[in-house]
């Protein structure tokens, strides 16, 4: 897991890749809109967003498959808008791997080496393939056919194929979309340690917030072709710019209403039947329609404590946590996450049972809706 | 009824068809080929190798067939591949269906009528007349191997285009992106990815065209004018004109054997080349 809150130290270093107002239009559709971003050497950066948000377009502009309609893309300080993919020092792990079906594992992996001119010696190629297969923990698989490999193994082959040319940036397009949950988790950990070990810049595209949160140094949240917020996973989780980011990064409950009062760092939102307090988020203004965002784990559920009177609607056991869906007469449904320790204190709650939900004002955040 | 009996009953129509349409005629032809010609033509039972010993008399027909069929197949392939490539990869998908139909349209007319058109195109008042206009006099096209090849290319093109088109169309375009991403310029991606993955289509197309060409008689008859004739023409001649059934049968048996041998060699080559390539079906 990522422990540091500070982004990779970039002091005095030039970005390895840069988007400058990069825009991509397909007819009337703007897939990427004025993207400005500097990617630092050695960092693990993720583009996170729902499908159609422009994250894949951004990645493809880096790879050279898309030429920006306006603005520019830079690699290592050079403007590369018109440099074709085969001349760029970046390699990609494709969404469905795009492994060459008519080649063995070794031929797939050595493909990049074999495209170099002058071509490396056969012995050198064999050695590098062996080395790379060991890196992705598939030693001895050289002569296997692609279709003999499982999904997870194919993913490693795709990774090895992209790594063998020692790219300046490794691009990963939803690389784990086809894997089952457990395997995905394993691959995430492996990818992260691989990135640390190799020191290569990784740029990942994903719609899976958990994946982005657990692996990235920085995450770039996108919507409708634009970057909404860039930050470390913790920054995005603790200080989302708006409701969209809070909703995309982790789970949250939102209660909408106008911001009626501001007292220093705390604001009050008028909600149906009551008012709710929370820390003021970025750029919120008095009188504006805002959302009070409360993370499910920040709410305390008790049998007879302080707070809102709610009715337990549903209970989902998640192992280390239990998720309760509760209903409040005025505020509607919302989620509460109770940890094992919390349950030890209060016991469990049965569906249909009344209970009390409470959170501290500092635990809630007042966010702009957009 | 036992499942075994049901199976047999279900296979009976196909079996009967094979027996009457394939096995019996071949047996008849083989039997005839050892017989003698009756005075008025036809067949008299006998057992002689005379007909087979006489085969060199038709050597020219075999020579023409065995050169023009492979050469024709190769030319058809060389023209069909770029066309199929364009249709499957380069053409605007909006127009693709229309373009494909255009490839098939000639099939809607009898090959006989289309060959007549070629007689005119290649004949004295066709292309040679145009060439004459530009000062190139005395060029003869009709009744030459060139005319036969032109007819072959024209007639057999769709048979080659379609299998290749299908294999190119199925090709995952992301493989080409992956190839480019790994440093391969487009022309090398073509040689390393597109071409190998479309070879099953090429193999199928070549097989179809070659086998049909080996038995071709209409195109050489019309565009070769008796000067460029195939084994097929020799057969028509022997059976219908000189009514020498035994000798015709011997020629037919020889053609079947030549075809079997060349197809076997071809299949072997494909198998060897495709060894371990079970990822793509070859035929």
C-alpha cells in the first residue's frame, strides 16, 4: 500500500511526459478536452474515470495512436504530436493484451527487441527474454503457445513484451479488466513492486477506483474529456474537489441542500427537516447548492446514542466490516460501515430495528456539486 | 431403433449420393480406360494398357494445364490479395458491402457470356485496335496464353478474394497497434503480423482456384481458340468429337492422378509450414 502522502519528490526534475492543452476531437465529439498534465519520471500515475471520460484517449495520445486535434504532447521535452507509435520510447500493455496468436511466448516477448535496428544478436535476445520472463515470474515458458496460457499468465506475457524494450514510460490500458478479483489484487501488488524495482514511469488507465487508489502515486480524475482533480490517493479521498470526485474515490453519502451558514472552517447545510454541519470544501460559497458528504465509515451507529433516528433496512456482512443501509424519514437512505470493534461495543443491528446514526461535523465535508 | 441404425439411416442419403455421383463414375472411367475404342466410337470391353501408353499424344494439354493453372493461381493471388486487403482494412466500412457486392456481381452472369465479352475485348477490334491507334501494330492477344490468363484472372478473382478477405477482416486490428507500439514500422507489421495471420485465407483461396483451374475447359476453349488448350479441352474433344471413350478415360484418370499428387504435395507443404500453428485453422 501507498504510505506516503507526498507525491514523488520532483524538485528540480523535468517531466518525462507532458500534455499541454491537448485536445482530441472525433467529429463533434470531444474525447479529450484541454488536458494539461506533467508526468514526472518514476511516478505511478493513474487516469481514473468512467468509460468515455477520455482517459484512454489521453493514453493513446501518449502512445502515438491518436494525434491531438489541438495542443500538444511532449515526451522527454520533445513535442511528439506527429511522431508515429513505433518511434516513441513508450510501450503499452493493451486491454485484452493483443498478444500475437501465431507466435510463441518467447517470440511475443522478443518482438520489440527484434524490431530494433541493428537487430540484437540471437543469444542476446534469448538472454533478455529469459530475464524478462523471470521478472514477470514466468520462467521456462518460452516455447508455450499463447492460447495455452491462462488469463493471468497472458497478462504477464503482455507485461514482459512491453517491458523488454525498457520503455521510458509503460502505458497500461485497463490491464486487469479481464482478471478475476483475487488475481487482480495479486497483479496489482506485483505491478506496484515491479514499478518500484524497475524505476520506470507507469501510466495506468482504469475505471476501478480501488485499483487506482492502491497502486498510484498520483491519480488524475477525469470526466467528459477533462481532468477534474489531480492528487495523491489520500488527497483525493480526504479533500475531494467536488461531489463527483468524492463519489468516484471511495464510497460516500451525499445530502444536498443550500449552504446556509459559515463559521470559520465549519459550514451548515440546510437539509430537509434539519441542518447538517461539516468542514468547508474547496470553493464553496454561502447560499450555493452544495452536498454534505459523509463517508460511511465516519458514521457511528448506536442503539440509543445521539444523532439521527434511523431504521435499519439492510445488512451486508463484508468480513472486517459490516455495511448497513439505513433510512431516515427526511434524508432518505444512506450507508454506514461498522467495523468489528464498533460491533464489539454495540452488538449487531437487525433489519427493521430502529437505531441512531451520528457523525462529528469534522468528519463531514461540504462540497460543490460540480 | 438403435442409435447405430438411426445414424446409418441419416448417413444413407449422403452415402448414396457419394456412391452414385463420385465412386461409380470413377469406377466406370477407370474400367473404360483399360478398354478399347469401338469401330463407331464408344467403348469395347478389354484389358489393355494401350490407352495409357498413348498418353504422350496429349502431352501438350498436360503441359499447358500444369503451367497455366499454377501461374494463373499465382497471378490471381497477386491481384486478389491487395484487393482483399483494401476491402477488409482500408475501405470505408460504409462502402464495404457495396464494394464486396461489386466483386460478386460478375458471378450473376454466365461465364460463357462474360467470355464472349473478353473475346471482343481481346479480339481485333478491341485492345489491339487501341494499341494500333498508338502505333503498336500487329499485336495479337486473342488465342494466346495471355488471353487465357486474362480470362482466368477475371473469372477466378472472387474465389480468391473472399477467403483472403475473411481472414483479413477477422484480424484483430489491435495486434497492429501492438506491433507499432513495439517499434515496427507499418510495412514490417504487415510482413510479421498481417500476412502470416491471413495465410489460412491465402491457402484456402489458392486451393479453390488451383483445383478448379486444373479442370477448366471453357476459358481456354473460348479465349485460347484451340491453340492454348487444357486437359479439359482434350477430354471434351476425345469424348464428344472423336468419341474415343477409352483414351478419354485414360486422360481423365491421368488428370485425377496429377491433381491428387499436386494437392497432396500442397497439403504437405501447408502442414509443414503450419506445424504447431493450430491457433489458426488452415482449411
